[in-house]
C-alpha cells in the first residue's frame, strides 16, 4: 500500500504543479491585463488633461470674443448716439439758417422803410422851409399848417428812430445767429 500512497503523492505533486502552472499563467494574464488597463488609464488621463487644456483655451477664446463683441456693441451704440447728435445739430443749423434768412429779409424791409421815412422827412423839411419863406407873419392858417407839419415831422422822426433801433437790433441778432451757425458748422 505504500506504493499507492507514493503514486497518489506523485499525482498530487503533479496535479499541484499543474494547478500552480495554471494559476501562474492566470496571474501572468492578469498582470498583462492589468498593465494594459494601466496603460489605457494613463492614456485616458493624458487625453483628459489634453481635453481640459483645450477646454481652457476655448473658454478663454470665448471670453475674448465676448469682450470684443461687447466693445463692438459699445462702439455701435456710441456711433448711433453720435449720429443722432449729428442729425440734431444739422437740424439746429438748418433752423438757424432759416431764421437768419428771415431776419435778413426783415432787416432789408426795415432799411427800405427807413429810406422812405428819411425821404418823407426831407420832403417835409423842404416844404416847411418853402412855407416859412412865403408866409409873412400874419397868415394864421399857414401857421397852423406849419404847426401840424412840425408835429408830423416830430412823429415821423420818432418813428424813424424806433425803426433804426429795431434795425440795429435785427443786425445784432443776425450777427449772433451767424456766429451760432458758424459754431455748429465747426462742430
């Protein structure tokens, strides 16, 4: 029986060796698989870092583009505001030019009226001078007419002085408006 024990011991040793070899092979297979998985993990980590870097760069570029877009929008808003101011200034200049033209026409009319009044005064003075020389001192009707003419002369002289004052004021207003038109034109 001893021999049977011996054979079974050899079989056990041979079976143990086989199991050991199988386990060794599985261990080697697991080690190889583990190394492959470790390599894949390292590669995935590397890809993740690369993607994070690309994401960071893309995010920075997006922020830069947003800033540029914001500046463009601000510039566009400033341009629109300046265009509105320009249009308003043009309207003001047009109105001032129209007003200046109107005042110029009024000034010309007043100058014509002044010339007519001056001519009328001159005619009245001449008439009064002729009347004084032809009238002796006794004719009362002529004296009354002379007084009436003198009153008319004073009245016309007062009106003429008012017209001259108005004409001067219009000339001053015209110069002011021309100055404003020149200022807006320069702006």
